[in-house]
C-alpha cells in the first residue's frame, strides 16, 4: 500500500518536473512579444487585401466580396489594417452539384456548393511571392419545397456565405502559420 503511494507520488513529481522544464518553450501565437519584434497580430494587420477580380453584378462577385470581408475581419479584427508589408492575391472558382433529385418534380432537393481558391502572398517591398497555396470548401444545403424560388435563392446564398467564411478561415490559419513559423 505504501509503495503504491510512493510510486504515484514519484510519477506526479516526474510529470511536474517535465512540465516545469517545457513551460518556457511554449508561447501563444497571438501573444505580445517582449523582445520588440512585431507580434502575429501586427504582421497579419500588414496584409493588404485588394478586391477580388470577378465580373460586376455576378454571383461570384458577391462571393468574392464575402471572402474578402471575412478575411479582413479575421486579419484586422474590428480595426483597419496597418501600412501594408504584404499583399494577398486571391483567385477562386465556384461549382454546384445536385445531390438528391426529386423523382416527381425532377428538381434538386439537396445540392452541394464548392469553392476552390488559390492565394498568393506577395511582399510589397520586393514584389516577390513569399507564399502561395490553395484551399477548398464544400457545403451542402437543402431546397425547401420544389417551387419556392426565393427560399431556394436564400439557401444558395447562405451556403455561399458559409463556404466563403470557411475559405477565409483556412487562408487565415495558413497565414498565421507562415508568419509564426516562417514556412
């Protein structure tokens, strides 16, 4: 009985010692830096987001604005950006596919919306590409009723907004990784 308590105490002591040794190794990504270098928040605020080039008044133009707005909120928060150090160029395509088609009406009752995006981070001072990548988002949505066209349009719009937000989240995570680790 006593030896079991000693073993448990020894294990707890070993865990506490390892935790104390590694405590200085970890620093939150968004923490303020004490050495004077800009933190991740300041680096992300230095990214310029030019408008995404799509034909005016098209559905893809609205999706492009939604992606850009979601990115701006995730990068800058409630503030505006700082003087740009980098520029983020984004290109994307959208797709829709029917998942379930009603046998009686021949109209889809469930669809899938996809966005495939490519992005390129360019350093403003040199004009050199420092990072590029691609991401995608797939969201499904249901069509309420076969002949309710306004409900159908709203379902598509909500799906586009969810997919655009997911694209912005993926790009923000990749940018944070780049500015933190440098790769």
